[in-house]
């Protein structure tokens, strides 16, 4: 089973940066995609909605399952609505994780051939990782 990761953010620049960092650490073979508003959007480049997420989910044509990572609360609401609208509940999971650390942990797990359940667990475990080791 192949797994893709979708990073959903209220800032497309932020999502792209997270994807770039995850690719740098986990490898370009991991299917990662960023979604967020364009700079000239009606929200002046900030904000995300379900239709944006639905379109991004459609972009994953060569993966069997998708993990979704968001930045703040309403990105998760948009992702949840998109998953229902696209009727992909059976192959898409929202991962409750800090966006940067979680995206890296999830991408590393995907690069090592982990199952979606293990990818979700890696993301959730990122809440426990201390940056200063204390």
C-alpha cells in the first residue's frame, strides 16, 4: 500500500515550507502535497476551505491511502468536511499532530514502508518529542 501525506494550512507558503522540509529529511519519494490559499485569493492569501482540500485529495492519483496534517483548528474542520464530500473516509485519515514535527515524523514513517496506522501513530507521538531534550 502506498501512502501520501497532505499538509493543510491557512497559509500556502507555510504548507509548502513544511512539505519542503519533510521531503529534505524523508526523501522525495514520499508523496507529499501542500494545500492552502493562493496569495490572490478572496481571503488575501489566508484561510482554507473544504473545496481546496477536496481538490488536493484528487491530486493523489498514485496512492492508496492519505494522511492529512493541519495547522490549526479550522484546517481540521475543512479537512473533515472535504473527506466526507469526496467520500474517501475509507482511505483518508486526519492525523492529530504538531504540523512541522508531525509531518516529518509521518514522512519518515512513510519512507520506511509503515502502514497508515503506524504513520498516524508516528504523527501522534510527535506531541511527546522535546526540542531541548529535557
